[in-house]
C-alpha cells in the first residue's frame, strides 16, 4: 500500500552552487519527495585516476537532505572519464559496422570489457563507501539506461573473446557447438572455439543459432555488469533500494533477468518521443500527437511492474517537448498530470520528472524541464503542483494480481528478428498491439516471463513465443489458465531447430495442431479470415497451413488451400495460424475473453479505465469530453463523471444505501 511519491532528476553540477539551496527549498515546496542525482559525474568526482573531488557532491547531498528530500544516488558508470578511455581504449564499444564508437557523449563502453567491469566495480565501491551509509541517501540507481543509443550489442575484440569463452562454457566441446549450430550447412564447421567470430559483417545472413547465442551472451553481460554493482551496493549500503532505469521499447537484453537482481524495476517514460517512429496509422499519430498513444506508457508500466514483483518507479517522466526524436511536439496542457496519475494507476510507487531545470548549454538545451533555464516554472511544474495536492485526497492503494497475463519472452523476440521469414513480421510490436487491444476492452493486465509463476490467471495470452522449452510447456500444462497462443509459437527449439514433431513443438498437445507449412504474404494479396459467424477480416503477412481435429473458429479464404484453419480451439488453448491486427485482433481477443468468461467493457478509443486496488481511474487521451456511465455508487475523489479533454477522474465504489 503506498501513496504516490514524486521526485525529480537534478544536475547540480551544471549550475552555480549559489542556486542549490534555493533549488532544494523550491523542490520541497512543490511537493517533491525524491531527487535523483549524479549518474554522469564520474569525470567530475575522479578527474584523474585516484584523485577524488567529493566536496561539492557532499555539499549537494547535505543541502538536499537537510531541506527534507530523499536522495537517489546513482553509480556513474554510464559515462566513463576521458583519462580512463585513454588508458584503456579497448573499453569503447564497436558498432555492427565494425567502427569504434568514440568518447564525447555517453555510454561509450562495451559490456564485454573485463577492464571496464572491474573499473565499474571500483568506482561503484568508491561511491558506495562515500555515500552508502549517508542518512539522506535512501536509494540507488545503477548506471543509466542500459541500451540507450543501442549499446547492448557491441562487436569489439573484448566481445569476441568473451563470446568464445561463453561458448566454450556452454558447449564444452566444439563438436557439440558444430552439431547444435548445424555448421554442416554451408560447410561452416569450426575446429576450435578460437575460430568463432562475431556474427556481424558477413556476406549473407549468419547462422541463426550463432546469432541467437550472441544475443544471449550479450544479454548475460548486461546482467553480469548490473549484478557486479548490485553486490557492491548490497554490502556497503544496506537498507537502500536498488534500481535501474530501463527504457521503453527496449528488448535487447532480458529485462526479467536483470530486474530479478534489483529491488525496484525503474523505467523512463517519454510517451511523445516514441510516437512518430511507432507503427501506428498516420491518423492515430495525428490524433495522439500531443498525448502519446493511450496504451504506450501503460504497457511499459505493467511490464516493469510485473518484472519488479510489484515495485515499479518511473525514474524519468517527460515534462514537455523532448529534444531527441525526429520532431518534438509539445504535450497538450494536462498531459504531464495525466501521465503521472496513469503511471500510479498502473502500479508506480513513485514518479520522478526529468529534469529540474532546462539546460543552458551542451547537448540537451531544447529538452524541457520543470523549470525553464532562467528558473521560472514551466507547465510541468504547474501540473506537478496539482498532482501533489490531489494525492492527499486519495486513500492508500496497491495493484492486485490481474486475471489476464501476457507472456513476454525476450529470446523469442531475438529469434524472430534473426529468422523472420516475413521481413515485415511485427515481432516485439505484437505485444504492444495485443496489450492495446485488451486494454481497449477494459482488461487490466500483468506480464509474465517464462521463468515466472503462472498460477492464478484465468487467461494467459502468448502473442509471440517462438522458442518454447519443455519446462515452459510443462508449466503451461500445469497451470489452470486457458491460453491464447499466437502464430509461430513453439516453432523452434532452444537450439533454434525445427522441432521433431514440427511446430508448435512442445505445444502440440495443448493446442492440438500441427503446422505443415508457413508462407508470408505481401500487403497486396487481399486474403481474408472468415469467422464462424460469417464475418470476414483482411489479413496479410504470416500464414500457417494447419492440420487439426480440434474446433474450427475461423478459416482462411485464400487462393492457396482455401478453407484451411485460421483459428483453432482445443479444450485449453486457442491457436492462431496468422498474426491478427486491427479489427481481426479485436475479434480474436473478444472471442478468447468470452470463452473464459471475463467481462468486457468497451468504451471510446480515447478513454482508458484502470484499477489500483479500490481506486478506479479514467483517463481521457482525446480532445473531446468523455462522459462516464452514471453510476450512483461512485464517489469521485478527483474529477467528476464527465472527463474534460486530457483530464483524469478517480473514484471509489461506495456500498449502495
Ligand atoms: C533519457 C536519458 C536522460 C536524458 C533523457 C532525455 O534517455 O536517461 O539522461 O538524456 O533521455 O529525454
């Protein structure tokens, strides 16, 4: 049970120290509880190896703490200093084009560098010794946004050496590697681990198991790097929560695994910044240009809340226009408040705004903040003040387990990227589309990973899970949930091979289907899926030719194998032989929810309803007023039964008298 806590990201090193005390006072006046600092300060704290300049940071922490703020300290490993790079140039990451990515911005390190790993441990130890027991330091952030600027996959010499060691460890013998990778194909067998190179810069596509193993190796390096700092902080800063700020839309490493080592799964929420590059239709991009797509933030909140076992913080919340997308529009007035309440409704314990004052120099000058660069309050400060006062009207609350969970598997996302068959296969995007489809039917959602406890759900939806291990299949069999399973599930083994019994491999008994062939169609194909009630929906892209004795829910109308099964239902699972989108997806999701008996609430596309314990929230992402149903037992704590554009209403149900 918790009330919403509020915070801000602060860069005192960029401002004259005469401002610090007043900044702290104003933060408290605005209702902020937390201040996150220091994630890019290594070069300032240790300007030369072994020379430490702590004084200014000591002073900042005292000023903030004495003003009544709790400090989230950061380890500064996202920006190694120039002297360190000069000492060990091998720390730098290498792009897939083989070019070294240099010093002068940030994240210029390779996760595979053993030197950097030990330097990161060393500097984390210095910071933790200095501040680990400081009474004002109440939490830690490790590093900053692991995959920012695409830095998880690095093709350096260190990566090659590390990958070879990882392979030797995984396979034990080169014969085993050759068999598993199937290097007999194109005669690419190896005679020792030292011959194996990284899967970039090749003439044609890399061997898929080679590429998947490199993705797994790279993900393991992130976990190891994070874990090394967790261990330092656990020892030297007991009692403080440890977090990392994951990114929205990042799937390049296994976030389930990294989150398992943290206390809080944090993430950075920039709902507008990612809109234009999304696959939404232009008309939707236009409609949500100043709000962000209604489910974009919610998706990440629910995903990371689930990974944090209920503990999720927004560590950076967009305050106004950002500076890093192709185009950077202003959010509509009201959206910073809406996003903040929506994060809370989806389970956030705290929301921290990025950043306190807009920068006057260097890279992010156009990025807005709570304050303008002259110190005057910008729109986000006005909305923050409103949230800070509204939160006092709410009772404490916590999210409860949902009835429906989405199974999200990072390895399957990498696998589908490596072996797409359909170049436009939506892959990670499928998860967002299914999430949005379910949310628009009024369903609250959890996420689960393949290692998680699956019990207690009525329905588990599996949009894309190409690799299904025997363990996962056994868990799915043993849990009580009904399953909605998307195409190509179980189509590869852990080794990236076709299962002996063909797809869906380990899911054959649960689904009662056998996939005889797959094809992928271009958009111009104009083929349809025909449901049992006679309605028809266009589909394109991935299609499977299915053999089954189970109940047919829909079939294909096609110029090839007309009438072949498109949707099949067994007693435990609905299986889809294509990737439904748009209206077809809504029909499929509705079918599954009706089957399980979960009630659906359809509402305007701009409206989202979310529950957090006894509190219910409604958010209006559109430009028109949204009336809520006239329910007498609702007691509104914030807003009312008609929600203005970009507005929020929060209520509890009272017993009818
Ligand atoms: C984040 C990053 C911050 C800042 C912000 C700007 O990705 O963590 O340091 O650059 O973007 O929106």
